[in-house]
């Protein structure tokens, strides 16, 4: 069974568990499902159906590959078995190869030089846990790092009412663009050579965890608060001002402040499925204590397990550790269409190794690098709350 099919089976089982958790929660309160729970289950059921279709397609593909292999036997040399990430890293450590490029791939064709996509996915899954920027943004994968120009619409066509026979006005929309480059982030990871050659040590998982956490932490921070000068323009930097807090409260926000921030964004944007709020852990703690005039908490904790999202006044909330704490002049909360922020990942994950760098310490060193950039397509679609100036 391929890694893709295993992953889809795991995804399917997780989705089934989520449905069961919703049903169990309703059952524990001795009631039926409310509209929100029915909608959530319908959405999960749709994802289960997608996973089933993916499994069916992948299984058919494997069957065809097997049939082709049998048909070709005796006419062409046998193809070597696909290597795991650990095999690739050990080959690098032994000097069989100098480096490797791990890329995001939709289809894997077995060959001696094929890179399993599971390692790239494992690194990226861990990177996404370090913050929301690689999850909620519109992520664009490219094979190279040339400047990528993304057109943006700054003003819509303005239609007007006309009488019979009257000429129509020229109502061309206004366009602009943003340019995404490819900034590099990376680092080196070392492992004792006794572990490198130990068949019982999962070298691939060890390196994936270290690279995923390290790269994810650095990338999330830069995509959040990057200045735009020799680094990405972070989502906070690119956002527009939505609400300024009161003075004399050390930059803290109130329930009304957050509601004003939400409704400072255009209604069409606010109705987008990718609209949400972003704040750090301490701000989340403060938001959870806010109530309406009837004494009801405005913050709702998700009752569903993995994949569930908390909400504030009905809008999804995301935690980002790189958002500022509440303070004077601090931009501590974002609200907007988070997919209006564009992230470009260029060229996959590049890996090279050296047994000479730390030779005297009997260590093998791996260098991991990734190129990326980010910027908001529309500053008006993402707004920030900023604490009062005094």
C-alpha cells in the first residue's frame, strides 16, 4: 500500500472520529443536532467522500502500474524499489549522493530516483503547527524562484442605471499587482553517526521533526511581522487600520473593540469562508473572558476534536504565536479574509549533507533550506486592532 493511500485512510478515520464526537456531544446533552452541528457533519461527510474517491483512484493507479510492470517484464530491466526518506538521508551520509530536493508532488511514479512525497508533507505538516500562516494563507507552490507577479483588483466596475436607448458608461475596473520573490530560510541539523547507521533509528522522522519545527517557526514569524525590507511583507505589516483602542488601558481591547474591528471590513469580504480573526495566546485568553450585555461569553470553544475551530461572535479564531501582545501602539489582533494574504513557496525543500563539517565529533550534518515570500493582495481586506497610544 502506498503512502498516499495510507494517508487517505488515516484522514478518513480521523473524519469519522470527528463525526462521532459531534454525535456523542449532542447525546451527552440528551438533544438532537442543531443546525451548526448538522452543517459541520455534512461538511465532514463531504470530506470523507473525497477521501474515499482518492483511495479508489490511487488503488486503480497501483493496479495499472502492476499490470504494466508484469507486461513489461522480460522486455526492460526491472525498476528499483522506491526509496524512503531515511534511505535517501543515509545515502547522503555515506557519500553516495551530495544533496536532494524534496518537492510537493501530486503523483508519484516509482523509480530509483523518486523522492517520496511523505517526507515533504511531514515537514510541512509540522511547520504548519507553528502558526497559522501556512494554513490560512493562499499558498502558491512554484518550481523556481523567479519573481512572481500576482495581479490584484483595486476597484470594481461601477455599473449605473440607464434609461432606454441611453449609452452605457465605460466602467473598466482598476488593476494593480504584487510581486513575490524568494527569500531563503534554513539551518543545519546534526546526528551522531552511530544513529545514522542504526537501522532501528528512524532518521527520516527525526530530521523531518527538526526541520519542520525550525523552518515553520522562522517562516511563520516572517510571514506575520516581516517588514518587507529584505524579507517578506508580513500580514500585520500589510494590513490596514481597522480599530484604535482606548487610552489608559495599556493597549487592551474590549468586546466592542473586536466587534468594531470585524465590521470595519467590507461586508462582501466578511462573508467569505476564509474570513477570520488572528491573535496570540495571551490575547486569546483575554478574548475568552469577554461577554455581551446579557453576560454571555462571546468566545465559543470548538466541541469537535482535531480540525475544529474556536469562534468569537460567530467568526473563526486562529492562534498565531507571532502576533504582538496587547500593548501601547501594538497591533495585537487581525480580522479579514486571511486568504487575501499570498504565500509563495519556491523550489521545494533543498537538502545537502556533509560528513566533513563535524568530522572530529563523529557527526553528520544536513543543511535544510526553503525559499518563500508573502504579501497581502488587498490591505483593505485584512484589518488590525492597535492599542491606544497612552
